[in-house]
C-alpha cells in the first residue's frame, strides 16, 4: 500500500488499512469482518486494493465475496447470494441497510416509504419508525441530505454520498455519460439555431423599421413641400384682389388637413 492511498482514504478506514498491510490469511479475514461492522466506514475500495485482502478471494472466498457486496451491492444482492456469503451480525446488517438506502437515494429524488421498507427488509410493527430512525441516522452521518415527509410517507432526497464503483459498472457509467454528452450537444445545437434565427429576425426588424422610418420621412417632406406650395399659391391669390382672409383660411385648412396646423 502506498502512502497516497492511505492519505486519500476516509479517516475511519485508515487504521484498518495500516493493519491490513501486514495481515495475512485468517488475520486478514478477521480484519475485514471488523471493517464491515465498524461505524463510519462506508467505502472499501482502498482496502480491496491491498494484496493481502485480494488474496482472500482464494483463501477465504466468502469473506472476499461479502466485502464486494458491501462495496457495490445492496441488501437484495446479499440475500440473493447469501449462501456464498458470511452471515450478517446485527452491526453488519445495520450497515448494509444504510448502504442500501444510499443506493436508493442515488436512483430518485422521491423515495416512497413502501419502496424503502421493501428494499431494507423492514416488516415489523415498528417498521416505519425503524425506517425514519435509519434515515435520520444517515442524515446525521452525512450520508445523504433528505427531508422526511411523514404525511406523504416519502423521503425527499437532496443529495447522497458516493459509493464504491465496480469496474463492471464503469462501462455502464461511460455509456450514460456518452448519451448525456450527445443530448447536451443536441440541445446546444438547437440553442445555437434559435440564437441565429433570433438574430435574423432582429436584423429583418431593424431593416423594416429603417424602411418605415425612411418612408415616413419622405411622406413628411412631401407634405411639407405641398404645404409650402399651397402657402405660396394662397399668398399670390390674395395680393391683387384683397382676398387675404379667404387665402389665409385656405392655407390654414391645408395645414389642418396635413397635420401641421393647430387641432
């Protein structure tokens, strides 16, 4: 075992790593049993990497298999392989339930009590109370963040700590990540197209507004020219015959009609 593995391991696992380094055979098997019972130890990858522990697959296969279930599995996995595994002590059983709860919390944001009760194999008259006590313990142990909804009989999950990942699970995780990447790329491409479309619409609107403003300005200039011409014609008509009032009234009417005069 190198020092980097020890320094990166959870603090409560470190003493067991130091002991495991020099253990052999039955001593290694006994050490694993203690780890599976130890409070606060919920990840096992660093322990499983040690040569003395890996040798248990040959010398103590039930111990090695049980350790793998604790690292990667759930209570249902244990029950399915029970004949080939160590019998669970009360402390091991309790920890297996906590690990199973973590795995359930990874799967969904809302966990109905009935789902959790079945997964944790809780069916006594105090099952609901036992479930809530377990959830509260997990919250205080910083294994997950959750809110207990007793009225709806559900756990609302906010987050959960990670568990060990089996090499066989990595391929599935890679496939999920690849699918997520493809989906993200597709979404980004759609957003880019929508941005380009929005820019095209904005340019078209600016061009249309500019054309409209130019047309309005031409119309205004034409109206102003027509008004000036009407004024000149009116002034010329009123001069020799003294009909200024009529001409003035005519010019005023033209201004009113064209929108330049008082309303």
